C-alpha cells in the first residue's frame, strides 16, 4: 500500500508537484498519465524515496520512505534514463543488486535468463537501448521487490519483448501481489496494462479511477434530433465534456453511465443516436481540454 | 480458449464477461466445470490479473459462476441462473430491432420464418452438445 498525503515539491521557483494526494493498493498496477512536464517523474522520485517532498508525507506499508533503508530494500525504481556502473557486465550488476536487495533471488535470475536471452558476461554499456531496458527489468524482477516503480518503461522494447515483460509483471502481480506504478504518455500501452489510472496535469491529479470505470463512465455520443429547437434543453440535462456540431449531427462527449444517458436521450425524439465507449486516448485529450490544455490546430 | 480484441473500445473486463457468458450459454463450458485460474488466464491472454478477478466477480454476481474458497471458480448450473432478467432484456432488444425492420418493410410472415430458422438453429446447438 502506497499512501501519498498532500505533498508539494518546488524546484527553484517552479512548483513541480502541488498538494497531491494519491493511494495505490497492494497488488494493483497504477498508471500515471500526464502532459509533458506535469510532474510525473518528480512524483515518482519522491515515492521511490530519492527526493524529499517540501510538504506532506509519503508512506509505503505505513512507513515513511525517504532515506529509509528498511522500505527501500523492497522498492525498485527503473528511471527513464538507466544507469549502470561503467564497464560492468550483467553478472556484475546482478552481484551489486544482490548486495542492496535482501530479497534477491538467484533462482529467479537464472529462470529469467531464458526469457531475456542476453549473455550475462556482456558489458551492459555495449548493449543496445532496448537490451539495456531488458537488463533493467531482469535485475528489477530478480530483486523480488514489493513495489516496482517504472518511469516510461516500455520505450525501446520491441513488440515481442513488450508482451513478455507485461506477462512477467502480471505473473508477479498475480502470484505475490507485486504493486506497480507506471508513468507513460503512451496511452495504448497503459490501457491494457493497468487497472487504475491517474491523470496528472500541472502537479495535480485530475482524475483517478479504476480503468474500466473510467471507460464505462464517459461516452461518445452522436446525435441528431427530429426537432433541433429541443437540443439546448437536452444538452442542459447531460454532463458534457465536449461538444461539436457537424451539420445537423452533434458529437458529444458525455459523462455518466450508459443507462442514464440512454434514459435522458430516449425521452426526446431522436433521428440518429449512437453511443460508444471512449478510448483512453480520447478520455485523456478531452479531460485535458477541460482544464485548458488543448490540441490547437497548428498549421505551418 | 478465447481471444480478446484489445483494439475494441469495449473495456476488457466487459469483453471477458461477455465471452465467458457466451461459452456458458452455448454449453461449451459445462455446469460445475472449473474456469481457468486467474493466474493462468492472465498469462494466456496477457491481461492484468486484477481485471480477470473483477470479471469473475461480476460473473458471480450475475449468477453464471460460483466460487469455492481456495479452489477456484466454477460454472453455475443453468437452472440456477437468473434467466428471467436476461430474457426481459433480450425481449426489449428484439422489440427495438423489429420496430426498425417493420419500418423497412418486414412482414409478419418474414418474422415467423425468422423465428422458425432461429428455433432450428438453437435445437441444432443442443444436439451437438
């Protein structure tokens, strides 16, 4: 269980994280989405116990995390820029990890050898970007952490490897209730990985929910009314995130359950009515638009 | 056992619920048959185990599945299902479709033929069983 309680962090004059509260349950995979510069990495570094928040508290399993060895032994953080010791081979890195993480499992490391298929005697800095990522995952999973924090983890992995890594994560979540926090702006990646998502913007969490709830809570509606003069009356009854008109057809993004929306709309005389669930990408874009972070149509 | 459409807009857990229901209704999964464990299905489909857990819980709520602590999830006997509710929903859907078809020129006789064909099909499924 990770409990983040109203934390703030300032870098010089820039407020990176602003009074943010967040909870991640044990055994859950939490996806942290956000605009560029929203403060995702700052937040993750604080949860990993690397940086100290200016205000607020962060607890993992009811213990404060900053510089707390007892907690950090069970937390592995894979940053977006990987670091390995210069000239170290995979085997040497594994030996280092074994020193730091008491949960280190030699068996696991050997098992995973077949999944990653990288020679342990190769020097890590000579490997390709994607292979370095694989080594990072390999080491992290062998350390048998309770909590795994991943900053933009899937970058540079090929589709087969991606699927493999995902499967490995799922196995650990199912078997020993590993808790995972993942930041990304590749929404498609997150969509079939996480069970909870939080969308971050300007140092705050905008929405935080179970992913299936978000999806069944926001809908795309296409609508044409027999009598257009009723439209305003109809729109007033719905919780609308976004509204666009194409000829006589309205395109709406509406918050609310399918049932609710159906009930309201069927009380009018409709010529055309379509209701679709949203993709995470659409949800992200429309929620951002709601707080003024819009895709402007730029023509050069 | 089955495939999910990851590109679909439908939430994955809803897809899972619908697929498993279909298998149960068509008797591909027989009453008291054990469903694959969360762990196994998760690695087979590469789907978050929490999502699968949630789908199983939903199926249990709807009466399609029962669980035994420490043993897993099993298919419920058809008689135990709340089929009335489902039938009511289906009837409403059919009514909507028929209304649309009538507008496009469907006659009573057509409808009878359709019913007959569907009836044959349903019986056919049972014979395969």
